[in-house]
C-alpha cells in the first residue's frame, strides 16, 4: 500500500500568518493517464471532511484563494497564505492513484 | 445542490451485522462511482470501499474484505454497505463520498460494535 506521510502533525499558527503542510507518498502518484490524483481535505471539528484541492493544485468551488496546493511525484504541499479562525481543524492528504486509497495521518491546525 | 444523506448506523454486538445506506440527490447518481470511508473515534480517515457507476468494478480495504459488501441501486439513487462479522475495531463514523475524486461527503453515521 502507498504510505502517505504528513508533517507536521500539529500546527499552531497565529491569525494572519501563513501555514504549510507537507505530504509525501511512498510511491509516485502519477497515474497512467498523466494525472496526479492527490487531494487535500479539511475536517472542521464535528463536521464531515470537505475537499479543498484535487489533482494537486485545483481548488474546489467556494474554497478561498488563500488555500493553494502544489507538488509533483511524491512530494506535495498545502499552503494557507493567511490563516483565519475558520481554518481550525484537521487537514488530510489522500492519494487516488493506487488501490487501496490511502490518507495521511492528518495535521491539526490550531490558532496560536 | 448535491446531498448525501446517510442512515443505518447504531449499536451492534460483535459478530453481528448492519446495513448502511446513503441516499443521493442533486446529481445524476448513475453517472458517478462512490466510496465509503470511515473514521474511528479520535482517529484519522480510512478508505473502506469503492464501487463504479455500473457496479462493474468494486474494491475493498484488506481490513474489511470478505466481511463487508458494497452495493448500489441506481434506480433508487442509493448506495449501501452491508457489514457482517463486525468487530470492535469496526467502530467508527462511516461516510459515503461521491465520485472517483470524493468531492462531496455525507454527514456520517456512527457504528458502534460492543457487547
């Protein structure tokens, strides 16, 4: 199985400051069709996960542009340019290239 | 508006069975594959199962293979997860998620396996 490793696992950030989460996969996530199926999800306390980013860098509708995704191959990053109070929660990366699908351990973002 | 409304969770004894349902609306259900994902209390997300739009392709996590069965009824816009031989470690909130890229999720339903 593809292992997804996130860091850090805990991320205290002051309001208005940037935040960055790393996600590394144990195998390349480039699929035979040329796409890289790496997604980022946000899970606010008590809520279902919400997809933020798909195929590495495509932001979902309604997701603020302070969220951005980047990376390639096995190394990916989610960045928040200026953290707001509503960003508190746990962030997960997930690979959709190989079976079984696998998630990172999650990164808990809190306000410092 | 896409909606995935889940039902069927509850308390079940070890070795028991349960069926989860996910009722879809706001999109053409028969055009999309679906997934089940679970989250044990205080833990991260774990992918459980996938079914293609016409049920021709199905995958399971090793942890549930042989015990869980995913199915769908496109005429009823519904997705199901039949869970047999339940174990304590199956205790989790179960989510259904739409599509190959899991762009929308249900509200989740809690399954508790305990005597």
